C-alpha cells in the first residue's frame, strides 16, 4: 500500500454516523449487498453443518453399524461441501463487486467534488493530506469492504453457530470450552493491548519516514545544490533505525500471540478429549459426538484471535472513510449567479449579459468594464490583506499594478474572477455585481496568465487548447503566433505534438511563459489578467514575452502585474500597491512627477541597470 506522509488516525470520531453513511452507498447495489450477505452466512452455516456431520457419519459405522446409513450420510456431507464451495465463491465475488462499485463511486464523487471546491479549501489542506485521503484512505476502505467486513461476519456466525451446536451435543463439555475460552480471551487482550501500542508507533514512524523520502525525492535538486546529501542520509538513517526498533518491539509481542494461543488450544483439545471419553464411558455421548465436538473446539477459538485483528483494520478504515466524507461535506464554491452570458448579440465577441430584473430580462452588451468599490479582503478571517481598494478599468484599458513583493497584487486579481469572496465592498463587471454573475460565464470572459505557469501532461497543442477546448488546430497555431511561441514550438522535436511532462519540466521557464500566454490568447478573452513571473529570463526571451503580451492586450481590458517597470510605462493607469493599499495612482508621467514611491522604484531600477 502506498503511504503518504501522515500517520493514519486509527479510531473514527463518530463510528455510528460513518457506518450508517457507508451503508447508504449499498442502496445502489442492493442485490449484491443482500445476496452477498445471505451467501456468506449460508457458507458459514454450511461449514458448521459439515463439522457436525462427522458425528452421524462416524456413529453410522461405530454405533449403528449400517453401511446404507453411512452412504446416505456421506452423500449429505457431499452436498454440504458443494454448498460451501458455491456459497463462499459467490459470496466473496458479490462482496468484491460491491466493494469495487462502491469505491468506484466514492472516488468519482471525491474527485468531482474537489474540482468544485473554492480556492480557500486548497489553502487549508496540503497537497500531501489530500493525496493521502485519495490513496491510503480509499485503499483501506476498499480492503475493509472486500475482506474485513465479510470476515468479521463469518467469524460472528461461526462463533454463534458453533456454540449452539456444542450446547446441543453436550452442555458439560461446552462448559469446559467456555472456561478455557475466557482464559484465552484474557491472554489475547493482554498481549494485544501491548502490541497495539508498538504497532501504532510503528505506523506513525513509517508514515514519518515515507514523508521524508517523498520530500527528499521531490526536492532532490535543492538537496544537491546545497550539498545536503550527507545530512539527508543521516536523518534518514535515524528515522529508519527508529522504525526498526519499534517494529522489533511490535513483533516481539506480535509473534507471542500465536504460540500462546496454539498451546492453549492444545490444552483445550486435551481437556475436551478426556472429558468426552469420560462421558462416552458413561454413555452420555457417542464416539461420533466426540469427534464432531473436537472439530468444533478447533473452529470456535479461531474467530476470537481473528476478530480482534480484523476489528483494528476495520476501525482504521472507518476513520479513513470519515476523512473521505469530510471532504465530500465541504461546501462547494458558492454560485448564486443568475446573470448569464448569451450569444447572438451586439456586445464584445457577440455576447451579452442577460440580467433578470423585476420587469423581465434586460440584455446589455458585454464590454469589459471592471470596477472595485471600497474592497476589503483577507485570506484568513481577521487578517486584512487588501484595504479599501477602489479602482476602475474602462473597456480596453490597461491597468498596471506595481509594488513590493507580498503587497497584494496577485490577491487583487484573484478577486476579479472570484477565486475568493470579498469581505467588504463591491466588484462590478459592466456595472453588474460579480456575485450576481454565473461563475462559469464570468470566468469564460477572462484569461489569466498566472504567476507560476502550470502545464499539464499532454501535447503542446493540448496545453494551449486548455484556454478553449473547442479551438481548432489553426486557432491554436494562431494563438501561438500571437504569443510569440510559434517559433520555439516549431523547433521542438514533434512541434505541436511534443508531449510535455506534468509541470512542463522539459521546457525552459521562458518557453513555459510563452505557452501560457498562447493559452490565454486562444480563449479570446474580454478581460485579461497578466501576472508576470518574477523569475528572470534572458533578454531575448524577455522581449519575446513582452511583445507577446502586448499583442495579447490589444483591445482588451487588461490588468497587468509587472516586475519590470518597462512593461508598465504605457499603461492607462498605474496603481502602486503597498501593504494592501493603493498608495499612488496615475500615468507614468504623472507618477514620475510626484516623485513618490513609483519614482523611487523606477529610479532605483534605472540605477541598477
Ligand atoms: N492563499 C493564501 N493564503 C493566505 N495568505 C496568502 C495567500 N496568498 C497570499 N497570501 C498573503 O497575502 C499577501 C499578499 O500576497 P500577494 O500574492 O497578493 O502578493 P503580491 O503583491 O502578488 O507579491 P509578489 O510580487 O511576490 O507576487 C501576502 O502577505 C501573502 O502572504
Ligand atoms: Mg504575486
């Protein structure tokens, strides 16, 4: 099982609620569930029956001395054995199918639900944590559904059924067995609780070590750059050694259980044989009875050791299911937007806003006018990142944000497409509050070139087409040309069909940026947000990127976050952001004349050059 770096929590918080919810999934496969249960119970009962048949079979020869009866009993035994095979085969098959279908459904639900969660969810949950639920927890639940649950059921049925059969054969012998079982149960508990402590520690240390391996593997470059290898090895050796010690302790107790139980069952066996022989001499039981009873004695002790092991795994799986349900219970992104975008109309790209009002739907053309009115925002409640932001961009205007790192530039752009909800104020799009606009429609009018480019595994063309899935090959090439990406793409081994690795690691940083500009271009957005990457590229690529961006901006409302002041010079308005506030605004000339922060930034940079 693939472990991600987290010690699994072994006990569910609300056992009953989670189990009930788990059961609710079986309603989609009622036949498998009910059929599986019946077959499994039938199989267990048939096994008990087979053990019980020993008695009449032996007695038909020993006591009755009847060949005919013996043959008849053998035939019954044969039928029972066939029933066992069929019931167990089908029962397990049904349970496996049920588990696979349920897990398939849960996986689909989880993945599609996570797609709809707001950005703030991903801020609160680490990548590793989510991966662990998607892999470990789902795996564990699968195993529990496929095996643990039915094994526990089998154990329970076997135990109860066998016990009843024993009582029927001989209450006196059963008393011996019960006494002995109580003793064995106590021994199991004693060893079990001790080994459980070390077992938990072992799990935690295993997760810790795996997390460390994962971290070091993904950060291998940094490790090597800073000559961290020796220290990494030492830390790993420590973790590995600690794991070995706890595992040793865990197994010391773990391997104790089998021999203890083994010898105790032999004692039990001996006691029952002696007691049985005595009762047989008295004529209370038959030889066949003793044979069957001894067989039952063997089977009844097994469920005791098994159930305690199975229960631990089952509880851990339920705890995992709880984490899965917790994700499914996260509130998806709010979208009450009743304002929709409609085609065949006089607005930009032939689109209009359909605004429902009291007097029916009013159509107004899409223009790309963006306005912030006194907006406050914080990622975490109580921590304001943006304060009193007011600004506007008329259709086709270019607004630039400059300011030091962490000032809040990216944050402003995160609000325009509603990655996050604002705390105070209003953001208007063509005069409509963006909270009233359908989120999908809102985002379809915008393109963002993110600060850190993300490329998916797939071809270059696929990655550009991410901007608009129905773009034709010609449109993809056109977008690449506009973004100045066409040239380098042509020189890739397979051109537009070159397969990129996830993250686009087989491209240079500049090339990745050019691709992301092409991706934005293919969407033909009304509003464009360009978050310039901070990492520097060579001068030629910088010029290519700059030109690509310029062409892309033409005729669109653009917000550009620039770290190179040269790219913002011709903006219609420049906003200087510091500590989440706009401290200066105006054109390049105006701001230079003010000799404030912008002037300082600009001249400082000039001096650097
Ligand atoms: N997802 C987030 N969760 C919590 N806080 C965040 C998140 N993203 C950014 N912040 C915080 O908000 C503040 C503004 O960040 P923002 O990314 O807007 O800065 P920026 O101006 O774009 O900086 P840079 O020039 O480095 O890109 C920072 O203090 C940052 O720590
Ligand atoms: Mg930023």
